């Protein structure tokens, strides 16, 4: 942290070299016209009181709803920045990350671009690094350092509680199914934040399903092939349910943390109902002791490593630990 917090200053020629996930970018001057395609970055910039010019058209979680306003120009989506709109806008800086990171090279042809994707291997350190980077770029280094230290202190407090809480299991609920998540993955970074011992490791889980990109086109509705595909889909769903039941019986999690994809994407929340109906869930120590925490799905599914998301999650899980004594 002493290295991360070390001050970085603009050069005498007014430029700043910024290290980021895809290398180094030189900013010739402090940017004023900024386009951001990463919601975690918007979360941090909101915390630092930094305004931006353009954002993607997206479904913003509650604490970032302000960015849906017409005050902010909409220049593409989280996955596909609108290159033509950006060229017309002539931004001083473009920030990508996560879903938009693959467009980094394309964006650098339009304006100086940095990638502030977070790491699944050292999640908290990457969040703090992004906060300090943004603080330097936008002339708020002291505020960024102060907020970073507040975040780390709050995290250490939660991790101290998590270390005594036994084993935790993160469940990702999508549609009618649910899957266990391991550490150092997109959602599994939550284990690092909470400080609880993961109940599962990668070797405990069945092999991942083949990517849809490598699958043949869906058969015509009502055809014999479509009927056979539906039978196979149900068989695979039953098999996944059986595998999860066996896993739960084996690892016996003390805590369950739940993310509901439906709730994250604007649909009807299904997680509570599915857990209530699942006999394997009901037989876990977590369920018996009412140690089930439904995390804010829009924040974690859409944002991830933002200051507001982490602050809210730390408070929520900390309260749950305190209530259990």
C-alpha cells in the first residue's frame, strides 16, 4: 500500500503516464472531456466527485441511476462503444474495463484510452490502484487516498469477522438453476472481500458446459430436433441439480451468499423462491441457522469493483455477521 499511495505528479510538460491493465498511456494534459464505458469506474468517479461527458446506454444500479439522465451523452453500450459518436465527441480520455476491455485497441485510435479492469487474482489491490489512478488523473489524490484507506479499514474489519465465520458458499442463481462459485472468479472475488473460507474449490465443481459459440444453430421450433434438444436440456438441468445437492451435502456451508441474475437484469427475482424449495439447501447448516445473505445483484452483476458497491456490501455482510453473534 505504501507504493500504491506514493504520490505521482504531472510532468513539467503537463503530461502524465498512466499504468493500467493493458499497458501505459500518456495523457498530454488533464482530461476534461471524458467517456467512460466501465460502471466500476463510474462508481469511483462518483465517489471522487468527478463529472464525465459520456457513458454507455446501460441499466444502471440504484446508486448510479444518475448516469441514465440525458445530461450524459450515450455513446454505445457496455460491450460496444459507438466509434463514430466518440469521434464526433472528441474526448480527451476514454476509459474501458471489464465488458469493454476488448475494444481497447479500437478506442486508442480515437483518443488516449486506459483499461481499468479489476483483477480476480488480487481484486482489492486492483480496486485501490484504480481509485488512486483516477485520483491522480483528476487532481484528487488526497481524497482518493483517504477513500482507499477507509475502504481498506472497513474491509479489514469485515475480514476479521469472516475469518471466524466458518465456511461460506456463493451461489449464482440464473433462471431456474443455481451454481456454486469458487474464489478468484468474476463473482468469487466476494470471498476475498468478506474474508470467509470458501466452502468449495475448482476441483469440487463439474466441468463447465461448452461455450454456446461452438454449438450448432438452434433447431426449428416444434421439430423432432427441438424436442430432443429440450429433453437433453432438462436432463442436464437435473444432473446439475443432483451435483449441487451432492456438493452441499459434502461441504456443509456455514453461510450462503446469493446473487440473483434475474434481479440484476430487470426480471423477477427468483433466488429466494428457489432456495426455499430446494431440499439440499434446507439441509445445510447455513439454512438451519438463517445465515443466508442475498447480495445486491444489480451492483455485483453490472458493476463489481466500484467503491459504492464494496462499501454497501461490507456494511450488509458485517450486519449479518453481527446479528449472528
